[in-house]
């Protein structure tokens, strides 16, 4: 079963600054688990100029990694 967590942009930035989430060079890691970070946009992404500028992000823990 996939675990996931919704974070605000500010929470995500704080976790990156505090190295709770780190780039391993092969993917994003949170503790000993590999995660995926997905931007949750309120409008259709094809109309976005900056796809990284979102108010909320979803963290998904990858299974078997």
C-alpha cells in the first residue's frame, strides 16, 4: 500500500532546507525511504509557465525501494 502526504510549498521548502528530504543523486530520499514529489496544481498544467510553482505538493513513498 502506498503511503502519501500532502504538504504546502512552505512545508516542502522547510523540509528541504532542514535536510529532512535530500537528493541522493538517484532520487529524493526521506529518511531511509525513496519518495516522489508531485506538484498539485489548481489549474491545467498545460497553461502553467512554471510547473514548479504550486501551492501544494504530494509526497509518495515508493514501495520496495
